[in-house]
């Protein structure tokens, strides 16, 4: 908040896929919601894809999403907000507990994590099965073992061609 307080009075426009949010930085460094502003100090435009990655993606995906946010205006303030956003971690279980209670929130979060894990596992299994089908059944792609064999055969062939070229050059010079 102390770092934000240095930007007191500046207005931030956050353009999201579902609407715009306006914030003014208060003298103590908190953010005050505004209804509308003519000329914001900083505008952050977040695409639907970036919003999805920011909301639930892992760290590397979140960092990539931060880079895809379109920034217009005060560069110092944008850099500060980017650094602060990287340090923020949403305690969604705590927020959910305010509405439905501690035990149901804990249960919902555990079940949500299981569902996400199962979805990731299913996607990984599907990808592995597609790769196996394309490389083993249909023979459209080489599997790693066959690729390494072909690579080695190609290397041996390339060496033989090089030796043959040198032999031809030797015979041309000699003859």
C-alpha cells in the first residue's frame, strides 16, 4: 500500500471482457471504486483468454497471461501493478467460506481440486492414446524408438556418402 500511495490520485481503468472497472488510488494506497472517468492514468485491457489464465492457471500460464494484457498510460504504475499482481494469491476457500461456511467451502474446494486433477489426467491420457494410435497403429508418425533407429541409419548413410565423395575426389586428382 505504501508503494501505491506514491501514485495517489491516479486512476486505473481495467477493461475486462464483461465490462470496465475504474479505480482511484487513495492517499493511503488503497483502491477506491469509481463509476466512470474521462481520462484514466493507466488502462489495462484484459482479453478473455488472458482472464481465464489469470483466474485459474498455474504460475507459468499466469505469467504468460500477464504479458498479454494491453497496457496504455503510466508505465511506472503499470510496472508496480504487475509486480504486485505477481505476489497476490487468491484465498478462494476463505472467500467462499464467508458465503456458505467453513466445512462446505473446504469440501467444495477439495472436490473442485479433484475434478481439475481428473480433467488434467484425462487430457494427458487422451493425448498419450492419440500419440500411440498415430505412431503405432496408423504409422503416420514415428515413435521415439523408430525415430532414433532412422536417425542412426541416416547418420551412417551420410558418413558413407562423405567417404564416397572423398574417394571420387582422390581418384579425380590421381587420374
